């Protein structure tokens, strides 16, 4: 029974990891790529770690696998948020199909000193660069 669970988790994890890799290659901008990397990548690696835990079945391996999965679940969203925020502040262009920039609306009503300095140096019309 553990062989079936191991195989299912490995195949599922590999498919999710493949989806994350394809998403990184095919998606149009850094903000959308982050979504593929964090969601599918985390689920893929988590399933592969679950397969390792099911295969070995030892308490030490299971504990390490659970700790690794928990670490991924905690750190991946935080890392994606920080990468997205840094990219936005640096003025990385958004995809031309982006229709809503909620951060720009927030920045106009609650100016951030760092964002304001960046906008002043680039010109207020280019802030966020998605007004296409």
C-alpha cells in the first residue's frame, strides 16, 4: 500500500513541478511567474517529500519531511510577496493585459517615501509602468 501512495505522490509532485517550470518559462511577467513558482512549485516539492516519508516510513524521515513541507508552506508566500514588492518598486513592467493595479491606487493615497523618490526620479507618469 505504501508503494502505491509513494508512486502517486511522486507522479503528482513531478507533474506540479513540471507545471511550475512551464509557468516560469511561458508566463508573461515576473508578477504572474511568481504565482506559478510558489503555488505549483511548493505543492510539487511537498508531494515529493510526502512520497519520501511514505517510502521510508521511519519517524526521523517523516519528521524531517513534515518540517520541510511546513518550511516551504511558510516561506514561499513571504518570498513571493517580497520579490513582487521589490519588482514593483524597481518599476518592472507589468504584462500589457494587466487591467488593475491596486498598489498604484494605494501608493497615491498613502505615499511611501521610497516609492515617491522612485516616482520622482522616473516621472510620475511611468510609476508602475502599466498604464498601457
